[in-house]
C-alpha cells in the first residue's frame, strides 16, 4: 500500500505539472521530468533534456561554417569602395590597351570590351596563327610584346582563351578543335612568359574549341569571327576567375 500510495502521489504530481506546463519555465519542467523519470527508474537521456538545446538554425549555421573552412578560399564580396577602385583601375587598363591597339594599328582586327572588373580584348585568330596550326606568326610577336609591357606595369592577371570554328580537324597533333584552341592559348601564354617575362602565376590558358561562337558557322565570314584569341585582363586570380 505504501508503494501504491507513493506511485499515486507521483502520478498526480506529474499530471498537475502537465496542466500548468504552459505557464512554467521549460527548462525547470525538464529538470522536474528528469527527477520523475529517475524515481521510476527510467534512465533514458535524449539530447536536450539535461543540456542546453542548440536552435536548429544556429546549428546549421555552425555546421556550414565548419564546412566552409574546408572549402577553397574565395575572394570577399567587394565593398563599394573596392568596387569603385577596381572599376577605376579597369578603366586605366582599358586606356593602356587602347593605346597599344593604336600603336600596332590593329583597330580593324580587334574588339575591346570594357567591364567593371576588367576588360576583354578579342583578336582575330588569323593574325596570330595559320589555319590548323598553333605556331605564332612573326607578325603577332610585336603585339604580344606590347601586351607584356602593359601587364608588367599593372597588377592585373591575364586569361587567354582560344576559340575555333566548327570545321572538324583531325591530325596527329590536334585530334579535335578542342586541342587546337588549347594549344593556341598556351602558345600565347608561353610567349608572354618566356619572351615577355610575365610570371606564369599571373596567367592562364583555356581552350574552348568551337563551343562559344560569336557568329553563325554557316558562312565563311561567321567562321572567321569565331576563330579568335581573347585576352581577359582581370583583378581576380585565374584560379578564382575561371570558377
């Protein structure tokens, strides 16, 4: 009878606590529930009953932070001041490249595109290479020498893109236009490094093949526009810019 009376008292206390749950402190109720479970001999401990509970949203943010520490470093989002500074530096770089174009008299064969984070210079592939080849023409070297001088006096990085038309090519050296475009971009970067003295860490070469055309490949004129070499002068490191 004593055991039964004790059990009845505990059950009554438990239900009284349930009725007043809405007006009680949650943590105090959990402590009391733990005491009742101990009295009944129940020792099931779940997360949050006897230790602080981390909100789900906060827990996800902490987990995301831990994962981000393992990810590659990314450039911080630009502030208004840094964005204005980058835009001003890009404008100055565009002016230098424009002067180079005027000096080499290549205004009819190149296209200069200005952007807030850098500039893009498109050059017809025929000025640099013979059809189906990746050896630089002698006439291209003075222009590349000017590009090296512009880079030497700036803190910009350079990404060189090679593009071709969609006419298939299959030789022992170049099984496809992909290899041809990559070899042409690499030839430009190698010349700037070996002859112009530009650090290889400041440059990258990419071959896009025929997959980013500027015009239709159905006409000879369109294919001529698609065969090109593009110079991207940017403030971002090539490892970041190409991601």
